[in-house]
C-alpha cells in the first residue's frame, strides 16, 4: 500500500519535479482540519500508487517552502505537474474532490 512521503525544505524541489503529478498536503500538528484530511491523503497515496506522488509537508518544520508558496491557511493542498502548480485546494474537503483534482492530472 502506498504511503504519503514526508516532504521537507531539503527534498521538496526534487520531489515536485517528478514526471508524475504530485499532491502536497501542507499541514501542522496543532491544526484540527489537518488531522481530518490526513487519513484521506494517506488513502490517496494508496489509490494513486505508481500514478502520482503524494506528500505531506509540516509547515512548522519547513518554513522556507511554506513561505515560497504563500501558504497562510492550512490545510492547503497543492497539485504540481512538472514542478509547476496546476491546482490548489485550501481547507478540508471530501476525498472525492481531491481525487478528481489528481485524476485530471494523471495522463
């Protein structure tokens, strides 16, 4: 079963430049809605194993990437393709919404 990758300031650029779409969940330990969406992100990692990269970035531990993308509200989920943002979701949403965003990018 696929698992979400832990993203950091150090490995972020390398991972978002994947040849597959990349979903990044910007979250924090103290954020209630983040805890609700966390298991959904893990499920998507399983659903899209081999088709997309699913990652989580702790905003408190990785301030430089968080600032670079102007993430002010969490959870924020960004979808990258070829290193560029192609979709964005701010706030907790049902799994189906995130799945549709990913499916649109999986060729």
